[in-house]
């Protein structure tokens, strides 16, 4: 049974930093592209960042480029999202996802497995 479990969310002031993690089990982690998505209240879920299997290729949404960093540790089967210079508009439930494609996808349908999500709230 595949499980993706996010941790590290919470409340932070604007301009602050937060790191969320996603621990995977039940799958051969290094075979999967990993992505982070988010969903703000009243909005559709959107792509945030993705990383290829080896970690040497990443891709970011324009809204987070230069502020967020995605990374992975295949030995620990964990993917991370370091979020700096946070803004109130970054407030959302953040989801990690695992995709079986060879390339980093930005669409939800390109990912096979999803975590339950974790709340990140940025106060102004």
C-alpha cells in the first residue's frame, strides 16, 4: 500500500520560512518523479514544484520561483519543499504527489499517488 505522509506545516509570518516534508512508503521511491501541489480556499489545486528521480532536475511554478526549493533524499524516501520569503497568498493545503512519468509533470493527472495534504498558513 502506497503512502505519502506530509509533515512540517503550520503558521508562519509573512517573510518567514517553513519546510514541509513528505515521507513515502510502499513504492520504489527512486523510480518516481515527485511533485508538490497546493490548494487555497476556493481555488483549484495548482502545481508548485517538481523534481526528477535523481534530483538533478527541478521545475517550479512562476509564483514560487526563487523562493521555494524542492529536494529529495532517495535513501530516506523523502521529498522536501523549503519555502522562503513566504507571502499570505502562499496560504494553502500543500500536497505531495508521486508520478510514474520520466518527466516532471505539472498536471494532476500525471501523478499516481497523493498525500493527505498539510496546512500552511502565512499571516500578514
